[in-house]
C-alpha cells in the first residue's frame, strides 16, 4: 500500500477516536456534586427542583399534607440545615420556626428568602406579618421562583446561567397555566364564584381569578384558630343565603367540621383542596402546577353545582 494512501485513513481513525463518547467524556470536566438545598415548605421544594434540576439535591422540611401553621421542627430538620449549602425559606409568618432551627444547627448557611418582591395581602391576629399563602397567586409564584434562581446563582455562580434557564422555563409553564385557569374561571358567571373553605387560605387565589371568599369554617388565616359556635351558626346562615352548594375541605385539615357545617347549610363537601401543602407523590397535587390546576378546576366545578 502506498504511504500516501494511508494518511487519510489514519486521519479518519484519529477523528473517530476524538468524536467517540469516551473521548468526549474525557474532555468534559468531572460532574460536580449537586448543592444540597433545604427548603421549608412543599411549594418551595418543588420550585427549587424546577429551578435547579440535577444541579440541586432538595431536602424538604415540611412534608405533604402536614399543616405548616402548627409545625414543630424535628431534630432531623436541625441536622438537615446543619449540612445544607443553601436554605430556602418563604418568610411571611409561615416558617418562622426556621430561625430556631438555624440557631440549633449552630452554623449560618446561606439563606434565601423567597418572598422578596411578592405582593403580600394584610394579615390577621394569628398571622400578623401578612397573609402567608402567597404562592396561591401564580404571579407571586413567579416572583418566588426568580428569588430562588437569584439565590442559587449567588451560591453557585458557575451554574448561574443554568439556574436562570431553569427558572425561565418553569415561569413560562406557570404563566401558561395561570392563563388557562383564568379562562376557565371566566366561564363561570361572577355571581356564582362564591368560595367557602376550611380556613382562610385562598385570598390570593380568589383575588387573582375574581372569586369571592364568602367565609371559612375556621375564620382565620391560620388553622391554629378555632371557630366559635356563634361564628359557625353565622357561616351556615351565610352559606344558605348565598346559595353556596359546595364547601371545600383542605387536604391538611380535618374535614369533620366542614362536613357538619355543609350538612346544616344544605350544601356538600367537595374535593379536598391543596391549600397549605402540596400532595404526596402520585397525587394530582404532588406539584405546584398540579395542585393549582386541581384547586381551580375543582372550584369552577363546585361553583356551577346546582
Ligand atoms: Zn393556611
């Protein structure tokens, strides 16, 4: 074989070697360990997963269907915060207990407050810092996602572009769902959009979609409050007069009282909403988008019930 004919073959072989997956992997920097991000609420955990993808390992403190209003931190929460790269909290009253956990952990992790720039509705006696259910307005959820992306980018600048990209894609999905749900609620006449729930958790959602909150079984922004017999009697009267046919319970609240009130008022209890927490894996409310879609769809159906 003439020597000149060998040269292209050798070149081709060299190129093949350079383009093989093994060669490509050898050139790529070794994958870095994901940063461990502790997030207090179930909604924040989902937001962090969507922003960070494979670059974060999310450790959640609150679990699905656990009432955050009366949460008592566990020793495992202290351990989780002790080994976290970043801690994401909501603020606005719902996870005040985090300060205590951070103190017990004995170190100062980077803390991202995911409510900076969110529109906060007024609080009440039990939630003086403001209505804590801020994620239930998808426009606030967008702000929270952006806060998280900025916080993760500050903690891990090498992956900043990836975090911003994750946030951008996820925000597009939130906005698309928000538009779809607004169109759905708009099919219900405004006079029928009357909401009664277990506690006063849906003020943000109601404001966003033009829904009127008629009352709540626990007439408070926190589930820690207890309704008086007089308040319950007034609520039953209100439900009758308003012609409300469906009372909504919430997945993390005992539905017993809602059933009694509904029965007295000639209404029925429908689908338990994902108010304070997302649902467990596999449930329709396992993600923020799933929970929001489930809640508003159930409401629209309930408003139309005759
Ligand atoms: Zn609540």
